[in-house]
């Protein structure tokens, strides 16, 4: 296709997944395109290849396109993959004397951190994930600050110099500093930083009071260590990406998506890479949240089925559910993030039979060698191979990179690896793979709704990812949902979110207060909370270019006394003692909504741990695409839905951006760029002015 636009104002959003790098492109006039390119081991090459493909798609020279880009959003799993595989920078930790074992001890669940599903019951797997920093690279120094911020033991400079010398001998690339109660008084951490910058000038430095200013020694230490370990990696890769794009004439800065669901300049992330561990999945939820606002649908479930994982986000009353902590690589980290549930189920998930039991995932074929049908050397069947054999995918039209799929090879692999062990034909085995795959995803949807006190029937399901629109119909049947929605940009939902997310910054501060139920909050409690909020608001707004147009949202972390976990409750704009009382009432209501009527226990008293401020600056509005295209019938093919022996002859349509007012009856397949929407028999689909396909499942 050739475009006639030659003006600035182009927008690009990119997301690097385990198999594909997705790109979303929007012209100044509002027209959109999506492209997919295989993810590369160095990430940068795959992103640049996607940009080249985008330029080719719209009939422009890559330099011409890049010179006209005014917004470049980017999400990635580089940091997350580095943590999970242990390919991080060599890191040392400096901590208070007597606390050198904090990472090893962790919490009660330290030995099971990172395990899911049936693995939790396998005692052979417990304690298999070592701490992010081994004990040999943890050094203690003489000092002690108490919980009131008062220095009890002055900083011992000789022990500090010895500790730094030890880390120099170990040739560490990064240093994390986590001293006791530095959140209340950072004086000692700042003094340690001065010595490290002088004695180890090339080391990446992370201070706990800056990275994770919260109560909880273990989570604060592991977060700071993770940030330090990722620093050299994130900085190198982002610098290289910016340099390569600059060679094409791009002057727009890279805006990185964060786990909290906004974007920040890449230079900010290079100092705090731990903040974007979940940047890709968070962007998908942001995209669903924006869509819900457009449709005036306050409750939204977002599903993103990529090459390696199935990610689900929940939006309630127009607000994406958030979490203060994530667990990866055997470590619990305090990272404000959109609450995303994920399992290892995607288009590249490997199907295998062990002891007569069929499993699908979490092992993935990734981008290399990929599914068998890619013809890149893969020998283990995947869900993509199954979809191809069942007729869902067209061998000649897959993705946007000219990939031709080998159906015969996929069928042979499925029959050999799955069919024969189970006594099934290739078609029956392929359907069995899909059933297991779909049920695993449906279980996760139930976990984030029913198990959290939400009725899934009150939500709108937005299907995204390369495989999401192909499997959403089955998930609706399993969970009782009436139907689902597929945006034209579904295959690149996270890339779309990266290109359209608001600028958002987060700041938190400890404000520990214990409140007795028979007494209630005091004026002093209110004073501490107000003081902490003033600080977090100021810090959150400090990096926003236009504070006057920004919005501020405040939350407080609260729990019953003696509990290990907390809930984040929204704070009103004006805080006084009655407002704090109302805050505790809101906590009790939400607690019982999550855990059941009568589960609250106010007699234990309350603990307010910390407050958080989120400053957001809305993204500049860009015109939506106008017009659209009519569905083009391109043929029919046999597709297996419920009966492997009796496939349905299914009409196949193709469209890039659907025009409003169209209707289709199932069985039908709609080929969108990079994905296929499945409309099962007895179901129907309609389109609206936003180009959305609304599928009602019967």
C-alpha cells in the first residue's frame, strides 16, 4: 500500500514478545497498520526490522518515515527475561551489619517463589532458585538507623571502605545498597553512594530508599538488587536502539512503557529498569482500558495470547487493578504495576504426552526454532501447529512478514508426538491440544474474576495477541461470557498501548501508622499521612513536563495488624481525620468483597504502611481512522470446531480495518493483519464505528 501523507505526526508503538516483535503505526490522518517481525536475541535487530517492514507497508522509505515520527512507544521483556534466565550483570549488595542473609532467608514462601500450579506440590523443586546475589557478593557495614529515623550507630567508614574494596576484588558491574530503615533517613545510603562513585566509578548504583521506599526489608532489598542487576543491560540495549533509530533520522525520544501502565522517557528507565518488567502486558491492559472508556464499558477483561504466554488484566469501574509487588526469578519485588495474571500458554506452547497425559506449555518453541510449521527446525508440535491443522490458519497468509506455514509437517509432528501415544488421529490430537490449551486459559480467567469476587458475566472481554481472537470464542463458552470484542489492532495490542499510553510517573513513601479500632485515627496519624502525600505528589509531578494539565491519584497501603499482605485503597484529595476513618471503612469493604462477607477482622486493628501518588499526563489526541473497509470474501475452508470427524465448511473473509454496520454469521473466519477472528457456528458478529468486531457467542 502507498500512502500520500508526507507530514510529521506519525506514531509508532512497539512491543518485543518472546516470539514476535509487534509494531503499530498510525498516520497523522488517523489510519493505522500493524506489522510483526520475528524477535531477535539482541532485541534491537528485531525492532529495527519491524520499523523497516512498517515503512515498506505504507510505501515509504524507512528514513522518510522515521524523520516524520513524533511519538515512539516501546515495551519489552528484556529485563524480565534476563531475571528469569539469570543473565544479569554481576551484582554486589551492601547492607547493615547482621542483615547479610536477608535475601537467602526471604519469607516463608522463599523456597516456592516462582513455582506455579502442580509444581508447588513437588518438594524436589523447592529451594531451586538461588537469590539474585550470592552470599559471597554480599558485604555488611557497621551502621544502624532506627524506625524513627534516628541514627543509633554512626556509619563506620573503615568497614565501608573494606566492603567496597571487597566488591572491587570481585569485579562487580553493579552495586545495590540496602541499609536498615533508610526509608526514614537516607543519610547513610547517600554517604555510601559517595564512596562507591569514587572507588567504583564504572559500577551501576541502586539505593533502596530511591528504588523501593517501602516497609519490608526483604522485598526492598530484592527490588534494589534486581534494579542494579538489570541496569547495565537495559542501558546498553536502549542506547543502541536509540542510536540505530537516530541513523534513520528519528528525533522523537523513545518512550518506554512501565509496569504501572504509562510511559516515561527511556533515559528514566535506564536508571530504574525494574520499573518496566511487565511493560508489554501492562500496555495491553491500558489499551483495553482506553477501549472500555470509548465504549462506556467500565468492566473489561483483557486477554493477550502471544507466542509464549497468556496474560490477563482486569479493569473494574474504569480503573485497572494494580499490585504493589511482583515475583520473578525467585524474588519478591516491590514494583507498582498493573495486576496481571499470566501462564505459559501461547502460540508457541509445546504439546507433549507424558504417562498418557497431554500437557500444553509452559515450554515454548519461541521464535527459534518456533513451531514445526515454520520450517525452521522445530520438531515439537505447538498450539500454532494445531490451529493450522484444524483449519483456523491459512498456510499462505500468516503474520505480516511473508511466513508460509507447512501444514503437512505440522500434522505429521502432531500425529507422532501426540496422536500415537494417545491413540488419536492427527485431527483428533490437534483438537485435543486446543481443548487443553483453552481450558488452561479459561481457568486463569476464572481465577482473576470469580476467585476475586467478580462475576465474569459483568465484564467485556477484549481479545488481543496473535492467537487471542482465534481462541476467545472457546473461552467465552467455558466462562459463561456472552461474547468478545476484537480491535483491528488486536495482534499488536501491547504495541498499540505503548503508542497511546499516557505519560505516568509514580512515587511512594513509607508512612507507618498503627490504628487501634477502639480509638480510631488521631490527629497525629492524619498529620503523618498528609506529610507523606505532600512529598509523593511533589516527586510524582517533578518529571511531568506539564504539571498543570496532569491528574494525581493517591492510594494508601493498608492491612489488618499482624497480616503479611495489604490492599491499596484510593485516598480522597483532601485528607483530614474523618477522611482517614472513611479510608479504613473503604478498606474493610474491599477486603470483604475479595475474601467474603465476614472475613474482615477490625478487632485486630489496622496498619497503614505507605502512600503512593501517580501523576498522569494524557497523551495527545490523534484523529481516529475514518471510513473503513467492507469484509472481502476470499474463499471457504474446512474448520474443526467441536467434532474432529465433522469439520464445518467455513467462509473466510479478509479486512484491514472494518467499516461500521457490517454483520456476519458463523461459522466464519475474519483475517485481520496478524491474527484470525473465529466466529463459531451459531454465532454472529457486527462492526462499529471504531472498527471493532463484536462477536456474540451462542
